[in-house]
């Protein structure tokens, strides 16, 4: 009987954690101006010319890339299981779009409010993540309302309403883009393309906090996610308070997606691909997949963003280009390779 | 003895279409009850009401003396296990993983299955003859094998009441017999109360001491097989011509009477 054991859980996630640490160090040291280990060690001393680059620019950016990847991957994983559909992710369902719209609407209609910063000592808390969180949550509630059949959430209706909602939100954002003046439209591009450039450790730390909070919340429901893969009725019969669990998970995903979109805009592909790669490699026990997708998402986006910075330096590629460019072929390879041996997904009912 | 399941005046409707109305039923501990009735007569709905998969629009269901809504879901799934008509996993799980899902309500938060959970899962797979399927994927099994895996999952719940929704409809005759004999054995040895929605009169008659016949959401008749399974009643409820062999015996068997030319008598 090959089922999830403690040693498998710890072994795989331990290995991934190690990879993540290596990624963090290597990505920080890699850049248009590469540093050797020895140089970077000396760069930690204040007088070194690279000191500022390393600590003020690269390290926070790498930390941000890691947590954004982790949050997107776990949210995608959870949404796939909740919707019983391999196509689900925050992006496709319009939740990221809703979060962007929330942030943009806040900046446009309450410029005064959004210009203020809640001072917390030297740190500043921006209201943008909150507006994005509200946008994400509202999107989640809306697409869910449209997908109820006899009081049960129908997975295909949900996917359909999500896809249509996403189109609608994208149209709204494009519309805003056309009516805005040039400078505002420029900053709107940031939301649409996604970028991980940051300068504030504080906003990076806040993003870590939001995503970790969401992660613990999701992990609590790991077993329920397995049961929900069998359908709502089976899950009920096996002891899952389906409505409550689903509400919790939708809120957790909204929190994570809102926090991520607020700091990095819309970065696609991570939430869709990383969970699938892990499902193909590790099976479908969500107690294993949740921490694994957190770590693997961090590793994947950590490297993707490093490549985005380096490949055409000094020009920076949008990170979404890199995630799709490397992610898609790898995924195709896995799908082909594993798909020859067994059916990978069954249409949910 | 107080009934283990008690239904009083239960009604349910899908939208405006009434599925059950005025159902009252008491089931004693250790009983085996088969629910019969034409397609759409409310058999599956009744099973779902008993497992609180659907909430009744009116009336009350009590399980083990307590109103059904007073149970937390995880508590209820340790008392009542269900074998649904069909199970589909949207992501591939192995048979062993599926059976272990029956232990979910026993796990602590953030918990993994322990040695005891594995042992119980293995025992119930042994009972249903599915141990050799443990590492195969559910959706790659035949429908009969699949159904036995789901039965193993239900047994792993260690419940006192087992509800089955047409558990043997897709099975060949050998597996039908095996499953029903296993159910009888579990009923006798462990005192498991069994309620099964069935299509097959003959299996119901052979393996269930008490039958409940539904007709458009109401109880048309109930009692021992010989009382329920008469040619007239089956014609009235199903609109089908049948002959009942051994009509007044203990386990009458129902034979369809085709309308064709070979219908000699």
C-alpha cells in the first residue's frame, strides 16, 4: 500500500526546502553584474560598491519572487481541488483580475486616501493590498454565486463563470486604461504585466505575512481538499463541512492573491503549472502537495525572475514571459511522458 | 429497543419537483432494509436525506436518538457511512488512498493517517477482496472493482449504519452475491444496520428481511418480501407485467413477462 507516510512528506519537502534556500542565495548573487561567493561575502561589508545592489535591490526582490511564486502555486492548487477542474487558477478565474481592478479602482477613485500611508514607525502600510484583497474576494463571491445549481456549486458552471468574469474584468481594465491620462496609464501597465521590482523590505515582509497566513489556513484543510476531489456529496458523507471549508479556502485564496497582485501585478502561469507538475510527479494527496507547491512555486519564480533580469540585461523581460517560456515545454514533456502511462485527469461531475 | 433511524413526515423537492413527501419510517438496530421503487421514485433521495447529504424540506430525521442536524459532519460520518451510486475522482487516487479517505474524520487537524488507520483500511480491503487493487488508480478499475473499493472505504469509517445506493447494479452475478453475503455477514457479526436502495427485486428478496417500496416519493408498502412483492402491486407501481415465483414463500422471485409472441400463457 503506497500512501503518504511521514517520511515521504518530510523527505520531499525537506529536499524542496533545501532547493529553495539554494535558489535564494544563487538568485541574489546572480545579476547583470555577477558576483563570486567571495566577492559577495566582502560586499556584505558596507564599504563595498555592491553593498547597496545586493542588500537594497536584489535580496528583497528575490524574497518577493519566492513568496509570490509560493502564494500563486498554492492558490492554484487549492482552486483546482475546490473546483475539481485542472484548468482552475486565480488568473483564469478572474480573481487576479478582480484584485487588480480593486487596486486600480482604489487608486483612481480615492487618490487622496490611497496616497496616505499608515505610518508604523519607519514603515508604511499601503491600503493597496487591502483594496486588491477586497477585489479578489468580491470576484470569488460573484463567480461562486453564478455557479450554484440547486444550492450545489457546479464545477463547470464555476469555471465558465470565472472565465467570463475574467474577460469582463479585463475589458474594464482596458477601458480604464483608455480614459486615463498617459502617466496613470503607464502605472496601470505594471498591474497588467506583472513585475517583481521592489525596494521596500517592509512590503516584502507584509507579503510574506499574508501569504504564510493564507498557507497555514489552507494547510489545515489538506485532507478536506482530497475528499472534495471526489465531489461535494462524497465529501459531505465523509465528514467535511463543505460550505464552511470552501468559504475558508476562498477567503484564504483571496487574501493571498490580493496581497500578491498588490505588490507584483498579474504574473501568470505559476498558479496553473507548478501544481500540475507536482501532481504528475508526487500524486494527489494535498497534504503533501500544499507544502510542496509552496516551496516549488518559490523555486520556480525565483529562477524565472532571475532569468528575466539577466537574459537581456540591462533590459528586463516581463517575468511572465519567462514563466511561460520555460514552464510550458516542461509541462508538455511531463504531460506527454506521464499521459502515455495513465489517464491524468477525469472530467469532474 | 429504540430505533436507530427514525424518519417522521419527511418531504423533499428538487426545485419545484417533489421527490419525497410524507415519508415516515423507523429502523431498528441491526436491521437490513432494502428500499425499492421505480426510477425517480425517491430511493436515492431518501438515502441522501438519511446521510444528511440533502436537508429535508419538512419533517425530522433522528439517528441514534438524536436529530440529524445536531451532529457535526465528522461525527456523523463515524456513525453513518454511505456507498454512493457512482464515485468519480477528478484527480487520480489509488484504491488505498480512497479507502484511507474513510478515516478522514478520525484524523486530527494537520494529521496524517496513523498505523491504526492503515490497519483498518487494510482489513476492510481484505474483507471486500480489494487488497490486491491497493496501488491501482480508481478510475482504471472496472465498475465492480470500483464499487468494492468504495464499500471498503465505507467499512473503514467504522460506522454503525451503512447506507448503500444501488451498490450492485454494475456488478456481475458473482460479485453481486459476494457483496450481499458480505453485507449479511457484517450485519450479523458486527450488528451493522444496513439500508440499501436496490433495483433488483430478487436480490432484495434473498438478502433483506424487510422491504420498503416507494412510489413517486411516497411509501407504497413495506414489510417482508412476501408481503411486498406481489404481481399486482408490481404492476400497479411499475406498470410492468411480472410473474412472482413462490409468491407466498419466504423469498419470492420476480420474473418479467414479455409481451412478445412467446408469451404462451
